[in-house]
């Protein structure tokens, strides 16, 4: 029985072994199939990635071709404008040639007259000498006779010119003519063609360019043009001519669009009634800030507003960036021709377009614009040099430039850290007006290590003395609030993300003006976020509230 049981057990084990081997072979087959499928999938994935890569390359090529096409269209339009301008110049040259030909024909007659006048002039000079000799003969003279018998006059006649002080010509039979014959010759001279000249003003100097006989046609035509320009100068903008509008664009910093403006602008009224789409289409103004600059200027002209900010050009703005400690953005601002009026209406999206993404730099620009608002955009409102370090009020600190803050650091024995403020955007307006800017923020920007507690304490003490008790109390309240987030150098400002519902309106909103100003004007400045500030006229500024930070989709961490 045991042998039989053992045999049966072995048989069942063998059977199970065979079944397991069959399953293992099936699994191997399945594994091979799966590996094959995986390789096929990987191959398909590689093909898909290569296709995507090709699509990207094709997209880039399409964009490049589109850019080339736009450039060719731009060049074609510019060439057409230049051809039209050259045709106008050619027409002017033809008119000038015709005028010169007619003038040349007149000059031939004038030359004949001039030759006759010169002949008359020579005769007149001869007659003057004869008259002088005659007077010498008639008047009382004392004569002296030399050793060789020549008679010479010792004095001159009152009618002589006085320029020749030498001895007179000897008395000869030719000079002994009667006064009656001389008068007869003089009468003949007076009856010639030169009778238009006064007898006492005749001279060789009269026969020159610009004299009485010179051609006055060109000068008269220029005087008429000047008179027209003068009357055009007093005319309103809508009545300005094409050339004056083009000159205004050049003075405005948009001279690159003058070629197209000459073809499209018939008068100032054309610009006053133009839409941003017209400016892009007809004048080729594709730069959004160039377009905004022109739109703001035209709005001001239409509204007849005399804004103080309009007196500050884009060159002044680049110097202003130096004053507020942000010289690294000078090229972008200069290229975009940002002037004082654009600073007044600068938006968050404009700053992002100008590649200003740092939240701290946004705050710096906002506070600096607020200082300009309070000072009515006075170009000299910022203080760059120290006057009295021992008696400084917050109303003065708010007008400090970046360089002035660095001077203050030197006065409190922190001169070695002062150069770290270059390019930081720290100025007096940011120090006083931004509630979250405190001593720790300044220590971080100065790169003072956290382990140097005594140095940081020294900086904080002097910082609190500088800003005064009122601003110090406000900054303390902000720090103690639950929603307080400290300022960092890595926080970025990102544009608002658009949902799917906004894509349909993108084309409509392409030329819409954003009112999300970086520093809006407050006509009734007062309390802001429950607090009120008064630093010598600086009221109601809280550059970025928590609600605004949420609105702008601020990111406080590094990428």
C-alpha cells in the first residue's frame, strides 16, 4: 500500500510539475509578447516624439517665415513710402531746375545791364577825378616848383576823396578844361541807365549779391513760407499740416514712424480721430508702449489737459531710474520711449512687458511714482546730496534718491555695505511709504549675514530713528498682523492667468486700455487699509495690499 501510495504521489507530483512547466512556458511566451508590445510601444512613442519635434520645428519655421513676411511687408511699405518721397523730391527738383533756367535767362539780361553799369561807374570815377582837378585849378592854391620844373599842389581840394594823400597829377593841357564842358559830360552820365541809383551811393560795392539789383525771388518765397509756418504754429493741433505733425512725432521720440505718417496723415485731425488699430495698420506702430504713448498724448490734446508729467521726456525717465536705484531697466524704458506721462499711467502689464518681474522692483517704481504725484511731477523733487544728517524728518527722507540712502549708510558707519544697494531699487519713497519695508528687509538687501546680530541691531536702531515714530508704529502693526508676508528679493509678479471663457474676447481686448495702474492717482487721499499716513503731505499710500497681491497672482517663492 505504501508503495502504491508513493507511486500515486509521485505521479501526481509529476503531473503538477508538468502543469507548472506548461504554465511557466506560457508565462514566458506572454512575457516575450509583452516585451515585444513594449518595444513596439516605445517605438511608437519615439515616433510620436519625433513627430512632435518635427511639428515644433515646423512651427518655428512657420513663425520665422511669418516674421520674414512681416519684415518684407514692412520693407515694401517703407520702400513705397521712400519712392513716393523721392518722387516728391524729384518733382521739387524739376520745379527748381525750371526756376533756375528762367533765372538764368533773366541773368543774361542782368549781366548786360551790369556791364553797362560798370562802364558808367568807370566814367563816374573819371569824372570825379576831373572835378577834383578843376576845383584845384579854380581854388586858391599855393604851388611849388621842384628842381626839374614840375608843378605840384601842396594842399588838397575839399572835394577830393582824402584817400590818396600823395601829390596830385601835374597840370596838363587835358586837365585845363572849362567847368561848363565838365557839367555837360556829367549831365550825360546822369541820363544813362544807372539813373535809379542815388548819385552819392554809387560804388563798386553795390554790384554784389544782395544789392539792389540782386534777384529777390527765392528770399520772397521763403518769407512767405515762414509766414505760413508762423500762422500754422498758432493753429490748433487738428489744423496742423503733415510736415508739422511729422516734426512733432520726431520731437516726441517716435521719429521711426515719420515715413508712414507722411503718407497717411493729412493733418492733425487724422491723428486725433485715429484708433489704435489705425496706428498699427497705417503707421506700422506694432510696439504696444509706443502706441500707448501716442494714444495718451492724443487723449491729452483732445481733453485739452495741461499735464505736468507731459513735460518730462523719455531721457529724463532714464535718469530717474538711476535716482531710484533701478538702472538695469534703462535700455527697456528708453527703447519703449517711456516718458513722464506714461509713468503716470503705467500699468502692471506694462512693467511686465518692460521685463520688470521682481515684486520688490514693482514696489520701488510704485512708491517713486507716488512721490512724483505728490510733488506735481517736479523733475527736481528728489534729493541726491546730504544737507544735515542730524536733523532729518520723514518728509525729507521720502524724497531721498538711491545715492542719498547710500550716503546715509556711510554716515551710520555702514559704508562697506552701501555699494550693495546699487540696482536694488531702494530709495526714500520705498523706505517710508512701503509698510512691509523694515530694517530686516534693508539688512537682507545689504547682504548683512544673519549671524551678525550686533550689526543688524545697529542698522535697525538707526533705521527706526530715520523713519520716525509714526512710520515705525505702522510697520510694527503690519508685521504683527496675521496676513503679514515679509518682502523678499525672489518674489515675482506674474500676469493674471486667463480662463477658457476669456479666449473668445482676446481679439476684442487687444487694443483695450488696462486701468490696472501701478500707482493710481487718489484724488481724495486718506486712510488706506484702516491706517492713515501723513509724512509732510504723503498720505494714503499702501503700494500693494493683500487683496492686490492676490489679484496680481503674486508668487513669493523662487521658480
